[in-house]
């Protein structure tokens, strides 16, 4: 397993994860409202999906890619509907306390780490453009998995790069929590809900 190949995958994963979109907004909002742990776990759900789609591109599984592309409209409808539900929940969310005192650690886990992880995993997997983006970048940059080992290295790198982006993002956003009041967070929820809803309609 070549270290260079892992680094190439890392750069690809980091770059794709850093693209601004509804998932980024959702993770930022969750970090502000529920804390760094919830935000980071949400980001890891995205990183897992990125790793899975990266594996499809790296291993050259064209049959799976063809199916995903062929079903892209159905996937877009499912993903769009899911985003609309998330947008509605976000828009109506009423912060009970100042975010600086919101629960973290074990208290945050009790509110559903699995839900945070699975929701972003599902949202990313239902976005067919993710696999198209990976395939296009792999081909355009000449990054390919020549054998099983190099394909595995690329997949590992993609996951690590994507995960690193979410760790960095949620760590930076978490520092702002103490400066945002409950009233400010309410406006964050309203704006986030509207923007995520707009992305959902476009999808």
C-alpha cells in the first residue's frame, strides 16, 4: 500500500468534503445547536459515504456506477424529500437553552449519535453526484487503483481526508457556540432551514 496513493486519496476526499452544500450547512447548524460531538459524528456519516463512493470509483466498479447514474433521478427525489424533512425540522427547531450551556459529552450521546450519523450517511448516499464527482476526479487527475492494494489505499485516503475536513470544520465552529445566544441560534435555525429547503427543491 503506497503512502503516495493514500495521500492522493486524502486530498481528493478533503477537497470534495470541503465543497459548500446543504450537508455542510446541516453539520454547522448541528455543531452550534448540539455541540461538537454531534457535529463531528454527523461529519463522519458524510465521510463514510464518501469512502464508500470513493471505493466504487477506486475499484472501478462500473456496474455499480452505471446503476447509480441510471437511478440518479429517483435518488435525487429521495434525497430531496429527506432534505425537505430536515429543513422543516431545522426551521421549526426552538433552542431551549443558550447554546453555550447545551449538553455535550454523555448527554449529547443520549440524544442520538446514531441518528446524527445515519442521517448524514443517508443524505450523502442518496446524492448521485457524489459518485459522479469521484469518478470524474479520479479519471481527470489520472488517479486510479491499479490493483486491490492501491484501490484500498485510495479508499482509505478518501475517508481520512473527508473525516479530517469535518473534524477541522466542527472544531472551528464549536468555538463560536459560547458567543451565540438562544435568540441567535433561533435565527441560525430559520436561515439554515430555508437554505436547506432551497437545496431540497433544486434536488
